[in-house]
C-alpha cells in the first residue's frame, strides 16, 4: 500500500500527509522527479534483462505522489501527467513480475536531405540586433515558446517559465546593452519551488540555469526557422532582481535570461568560431 510509503530524498522526507498539504506546483515537480529517478532511470537496465523479474518496490514512491495528485482532484490530461501515467503502468507490471512489451523505436540516422535542413538550422543561425516595425503573429510566438517547452530539462522538472513582452514600456524594464525597439522580449524564468522541493537548489543549483539556457537555444533556432531574427541577452543578478520587483513577480520566480526576436532590419554577419582542434582539451583516440 502506497499510503505507508515515505518519499525519501537527499535533503527531505515527505509523508502522504505532507503531500496532501503541498502546493500544486511543487507537488507536480516532485511527481516528475520521482517518476524520473524511481522509474525512468532504473527501467532500461530491467528491460534489457533476458528474463522478467518481480521488483516489489519499483516505482512505489512515484505511485504515492500520483495517488495524492489524483486524490486532490488535480487534472490528469496534461502531457506531463500522461507521461507519468505511462511510466506508472509499466512500473505496476514490474512490481507484479509481468513482462513489459517495449515498442519504442531506436533513433536512426537522418536522410541526406534532412541533414541539409539540420545544418541550415544550426550553422546559419545568427544573432540579429536591429528589427523593423512589423508585428510578429501570435501563432509564430506560440511556436517559439513551444520549442522552448520541448527543450531538455533536468529530471523533467518542467521548472522553466516564460514572460512575453510586446509593450515597449514594459520592455524598458528589461536590462539590455542593445536596442530592443520593435522586438518582442521573452524573459525566461524558473520556479524556485520546483527545485527546492526535490533539493536541486542544494545538490545541483546550476541546473536551473542550464534548463533556461536550453530553452533559449531551442527558441532561437525556431525563430530562425520561421525567418525571424533573434538574440540571446543575459542579465546580472541586480538587473534580474530589479525586473522581478518592477514586474511584480512572486518571490519563488527567478529570472535567468531573456531573448529578443523580431523581423530583421538588415542581414548580419555570422560570428565564427575558432577551429575545433583549438577548443579540444583532450580527445580520446
């Protein structure tokens, strides 16, 4: 029975009673993390074993968190919760000693014409710092945000958050060393509660910045694919704090970085990198 199980992490232990009182955001993050660490990570070695075996505790902590999620009446139709439920179904079979039939395809090399698109996207993307006065359709912004949502994130915590700023007066609250006139600003933040509940703020504090950076890169690539120009803009702790206060963000939302996107006013020269051999510290041969 999951009701007697406790969620034991490096820095915290949660009972079912604790979970019943937890805010929905942190509870959701904990559900993602327990599914990742207690089902997803240990699952693949089990699947590769020749014979199925019963593992009585497999996924039980993730099951407890989900049981609380359901008991509290939170929605189950979102993609992230569907992902959890798929893994919970697999874990249930392993706890019962049943054979898991795995049908997920293995990645295959791209065809040559597909690689042309990949190369065009990666090697032709460049930073744009001047934009014309032309509105970006909402559906384009939606595609860019969705690309950020699809980016890798540590333990699938889903802690990245976005603020879209179109109003020039609001955009002035965002520090920038270049003009952002005629650009849409996307501020990339993260929910501090999501990483605190699983202890990532102490064990891997850098992960939140990595997650935000991965989202920014995905969004800039999508902007490039849509014919828009974009640029990555960082901020200091002081400027991030200032924006957070001016914009009225809650204490648990932290600002990581921002990007500017718009219709390019002029073609730009792509910055080039030093030769790969000069960037290599060591290469095993």
